[in-house]
């Protein structure tokens, strides 16, 4: 697998070298960094994290309620009749189901709103990146997201800060 990745990196480098040899001007942008450092990106991420924390607090409160019910049940169960024990057990089971459901729903909603928001930000960034690329005379702009095969580039071709500044102006 490492050999395959290395070969792909060499092919990419060779292709980029060929583009450069033909006079092509290549630029780099780190879109993840734009999202993390731009005003809109920070605002979006903070809103998502606040909502996740709010849901976590709700779940924590439900869990504390469950623990208290369990404690009360242990203390009172010797004096309860069978019907009361069954009713208390059902209520604790209902609360357990509610906790699991809220947890799963919260995680799903967090991921969906995060994915949707990131897609929207990406749609907003693409025209800015294109415009900056045109202004700077780039023939190709590559996203260096940490998972790409970009192994080296000069800082002079990195337009990330330009994109952040332009995005913050919107």
C-alpha cells in the first residue's frame, strides 16, 4: 500500500513538473485552514460545538436523573409491592431508552449539520479561489488538505491567507 501511494505521489509530482515545465503556474490553498481561521468558518464551527454541548448537557441531566431514580429504587424497593417495583423499573428503562435515543439523534444531527455547513462553505469558497487564481495568474490550484499527495511547495504559491481575507470580506 505504501508503495502504491509513493508511486502515485511520484506520478503527481512528475505531472506537476511537466505542467511547470510548460510554463503553467500552480497555486496551493488549504481549505481546511480557511474554514478554521476565517470569521465565517470560526462562527460556523462555534455554533456547531455549542449545539453539541447543549445536547450533551441534556443527556447528562437525563443520566443524573436516571442515577437518582436508581438510587431511590434501591433504597425504597424493599418496601414496594410488585406493581410499584415493575412501574419503577419501566420508568428507569424508559429513561435509558430516552438517553440512548437522544445521544444517537444528537450525534446524527451534529454530523449532518456539520457536513451540510461545510458543503455550503465550500460552495462559497470556490468562486473566491477561482477569482484569486485568475488574479494571480495560476493555471492550476491544488487543495492541500493533509491527505493530498503534495509533498512540497514554496510558500509563495500558497493563497490560503488571500482566500481567508477575501472570505472574511463577504
